């Protein structure tokens, strides 16, 4: 364990860390009926054909999250596994709107997540922070309303915002006002773009939303001018190789654009995205790149250094990590 490369994880959805054992445990605790029986029944559903088929399963399982304690247990569990994967810093997305839509009070979500972040730092030595993730297919009006309320009631508990869920048909341009509100509050800004969506969505994220990082961004490789810009501006890309393969975004790890992205001198980081669903945590992704794509130790160390450089940390805190 001590020989793992220290790394930051910048692209992980806390709901995507809900291991099937915990889904079953929380369903029992909360009297929620699941779409399948037991851990094996749940796992049998983890065969995805694109982003939407994954989101359907993710959202169904999320129904077990009801109380502050549920959010706490899920998050501390993730932080333990992250630590065991060499993660020293985790910036964690949470789908606030999805939980509110099921009738969970906003305070329960924030209180549970924030308590686990604090205990994770103290007990595990993992620095962690929260990114409120806008659910893009619920539209910009709800996003704006929920963000304003979160700012009013819990501003000190999250450091930034993201934009995820069904990408196609929900372009970044719709969320200009949401990102302007975040910028005015001093919140950091990242955007899922170029996972299933076209390179134009990556441009919109940069030009219209002021994105400081791009989550995924792999389809940017289809556009040489955009690649040149991402390189020149050193825009961090939070790439999630095992997730891309498991969701059928790319056919196999061998065909993943990550090596080409590295050759293009893009600022690539490697992340788990939804580790309980896609076959691995942070170190599992690094290991797959080493064992299946033959990335050498120097390249992997560069990726890990990038992850700290791309983290939303002030320079002094950054210096403590590596
Ligand atoms: N992409 C878009 N939305 C998501 C993802 C993802 O990888 N994970 C959780 N919500
Ligand atoms: Zn994601």
C-alpha cells in the first residue's frame, strides 16, 4: 500500500461510489424496495450501453439514500477506499438536485457529506472537498434556483460546481447564468463535456461557462484546433479510462484516446468517475494504464503530478502534497 503513487482524484461522483453491498444495507435500513434482489441481482444490471443506460441504473440505486447518516456512511466509505488507492486529495461531486427531487432535505445531504469530509481529513488524512454537480437534464431554471439556495444556506461547505448527467441535447450554453452565479460567489468551475457530446461542447464550456477544468473531454481529440488550444492554455482534463470502457463510450482500453492525449501534451489526469459501477477506483485506473496500455512509471508520475496541479488548491496547500 505504501508504494502507491500519491494522487488527487478530481472526478468522482459520490453516488457512483455506492457499492452494491451498501445499496442493499441502506435499502434494508430505510425500507426501500430495490429494482433487483441482493448484491448479485444488482450487479447483474451493471451492463451499460452508453451514458444514459448507466444513469438509469445509478439513479435507481440512489433511491436508498434518505438520511444524513446515509450520506455520511457512503462518503466515509469512499474516502477509506480512496486512501487505500493512494488518494491524498479528493474533490467529490454530489447530485444535490437528484436528492431534493426524492424529498431528501437539503440539510441532510450537506450535513452528512460535510461531516464525512471532516472526519475523513482527521481520521484518514485525506484532504477532501465538495463540488455541487448540476444535473443538466433537469434544465437551467431548477439548477439556478437550487444553486442559489445552496449558496444561501451552505456556502462554506462546497468549493465549486460541476455539470453532469445526460450530455447530448443539454449543451453547456444553457447554463451560462448558473455559472455566472457561481463565478460571482468565488466558486470553482468544472464541466463535463466531450464524453458523449461533440468538441463544440468543450468550446462552449470554456468560452461561455468559464470552465477551469473539463471532465472527460476525450472527444476534443476530434478537433485539432481545440487540442492546440487545450494544450496552450494547459486546461486540465479529468479523464476516466475504465468508466469510458465500461459505459461503452470507447470500445476497449486499447482504443482509448488517452495515449494520444498524452502525446499531444495535454494536461491529463486519471480518475475513477463512478468506481462502484465501472470496475475500479483510482489506483485500478492507473494500474490498467500500466498493465494494459504499457504506460511507464515516468508517465504515470506525470499524470499524478498533474492531478495535484489541477486540483482546486491554493499554492501553499498544493505544495504540501508532492
Ligand atoms: N457523465 C455524466 N454524468 C454522470 C457521470 C458521467 O460520467 N457520472 C455520474 N453522472
Ligand atoms: Zn463524471
